[in-house]
C-alpha cells in the first residue's frame, strides 16, 4: 500500500514538473537587455538652489513602456544649497523621459525664495525633452530657521538629468 502511495506521489510530482516545462516552452520569454547602471550629469536653474550641478546614477534596463527604466539617485550642489533625490526614471527615445523623485533639500548661502540653513523634504516631477528638463516640486520645511512650515512649490529648468 505504501508503495502505491509513493508511486502516486512521484507520478504527481513528475506530472507537475512536466506541466511547468511545457508552459515555459509554450510562452517563450522575451529577450531583454541586461540590467546596467548609467551615470548621468546635469545642471539646474531655479529656486531654491539658484543654479547647481548634479550627478546621478540610474540602474535599469529596457521595459515595455520605455527604452530605459529604473531607480535613480541624484546628488546636486548649488549656489543656494544642496539636494539629494531618489526615485524612478523612465527614459524614452530622443533624450526624453520622466522622473518621479522624493527629495531632501538643505539651503545655505543665499537661496532663492527660501531661508538659508533650512532643511526641506518633498516630491518632484520632471519632464525631459531633448535633454532639457522642466521640474515642479512641493517641499515642506522640517528643520532649520524658526518660522512657518508651509508647503512651498518650486519650478525649475535644467539640462541633462
């Protein structure tokens, strides 16, 4: 009796394994580019940093909707402060794309439309077209100079990332 159960169990496992192999063969996987990292450079102009240089690293590959897509980290140093951002990049043909970012900004010197020595957290959306990008962001003060902690909205323009 135990031999019959053992044979029945092996038969089920063999059938399941054969079914999995057949399904994989029936639906071939699309060959895609391997995941890779890319270093990106950029310059941005607008509040609160005035003007800054940025370097970013994105780790991604080709997706169904974009030529290149993946998580991105960007560090930017400017005349009025610094920014550290993390998010997701969708890059399309003709050097165009979209970035969705969460950002931390620390101001120093003479920032534009913000107090010096202030830390702000917020989100940004950037649209890229032919290596020129336009970004909008909403930031809220979380540290620094005492004062109101209202949400601030910024728009800036850049080259590259």
